[in-house]
């Protein structure tokens, strides 16, 4: 049963539409997007490739699929629960995974 699409009865016949996509997100999504932009500005790619949203989306999908999912409601949730060593380890993992994703997409892109 998909609870995210159900109406939940609250109080006196008030209905509240639950939508999971408005309440949680993958912690890595924003960090991966920022890291892609950071790494691409240092890559010897032409400006057109760096601005191509399809290319960046492909890199993001490859990177996110290689990272473990970490769902949060608020950004502060992760900062509060992670030690400084875990934060550094997470940053290093994101940096490495995005670099690998950029190489993967470059090697597997169709040459139309």
C-alpha cells in the first residue's frame, strides 16, 4: 500500500494529503550536485559539455546509484548525528564517487 498517496484523517474530518516527496530526501543529492559542478569546472571539457543538463544528470544518477541511500527530513539531521570523522569520510566518498561517475559517463556516452 502506498501511504504517500493516501489521505490521512486528522481530527474532525480534516484530511491531510501525505506526500513523502515533500518531507524527505536523499542526503547525498545536493552534495553530489555541488561536487559535479566543482569537478567539471576543473575538467578539460568544452563549455558546452559542462552546461549540458543531460550529461550532468547522467553523472548524478551514476554517482547516486553508487552511494548508499541516506534519507533525511532536514539537513541538520545529518550534521547532528555524524561525527567530524564521518563528515570527512562522507565528503571523500562523494568526491571519489563523482570522479568515477564522470569517467564512467565519458566512457559510455554515445557518440552521435
